[in-house]
C-alpha cells in the first residue's frame, strides 16, 4: 500500500477564525497555503506577513503554493520564513533551476507547479532539482472547481518519469479532490493531495482527512 499525504487548503477555511480552523486539521500532513497576487491568477489572498503568522500558530508544517508573478524574486522569502515546502509555478519563473536550488539552500523543500495545459516534458530534466511536482487538476485561482480528468495522463507520465529516473520526487495534485477523485489521481501516480472544500466543507474536517487518506492509499 502506498501511503498518501493529505494537505488541506485553507483557501476554504474561515479566515476570521483561522487559528481555530488550523486546529481542526491537526491530523493533516501539511497545511496548504494558497498565495495569490491577482496578477498570475485572477484572485487575491494573502502575502508573506500573513503566512508568517500562520506559520507561528499552525499545528502542522506549511506547504506554500505561490500563484504569483515574478516567483524568482518572491519565493525565497517564504523559505526564509521557515516553511517546510515552497512551490512556485514554472510559468512564473525565468530561472526555475536556480530558484529550486535557492529554496533548498534556504531550508525548504522545493516544489514546482504546472497549470493543466502546461506540458510536462520540457521540465523532466529538472526532476533531480525538485522535491515535489504539483500538477494542477483545475485552473489555479479559485477553490471549489471540478476535477479535470484530462490531467490524469500527465500524472501518469510524471510518475513513469520519476520512477524511470530513480529520483525521490512527490507528485502533488490540487483541485477538485474528493473521496472519489482522489482514487483516480492516486491510481495515476499522485501521492500528495490538496483538498479544500472536501475538508472544510465537511462537518468533521479531521474525519474528512482520515477518509481521504484511506481512499488515496492504494
């Protein structure tokens, strides 16, 4: 059985009571923090000062997903803040290899994200520079979207490439993850799952995490 990781997205949480919302998911593997700048994506969420406060009170490590322009400039600051993992978008980085190395040098795991329509193949040689590859299963920007099955072949190709190269890179998927879609994503090769509304929309977020983890462990 492959153990999967569940990283709930606080994009679906109650921002007025964020510290209490974090305590509801203390059995998660990480907290997925969506940073959006209303430029790379048409939504605005939070920046580094808010993330630093979340880091200070979170019961589990932080996994930042930077949906921002000029990632080369801004991403290292999140690693400096002590986050466990920092993911930038390939489409927003001019020098992704340099950036991934810089994140690792500053103590964070380096993740790189690809939008649904972004080809995987140009980035395969980068796999040794990464700790995680995030394959978006919706268009980034808003929570609550439906899972795009057209991303499943990309997940399969990524899993085959990782196993073929012998590198230890996690495959994360983000968007439309439910107890049903997590099975399809896991069968395709993903092992880290971001879930927002499936967790925070449940009466018992902690129980929802346990059910997702069970469904995604093949």
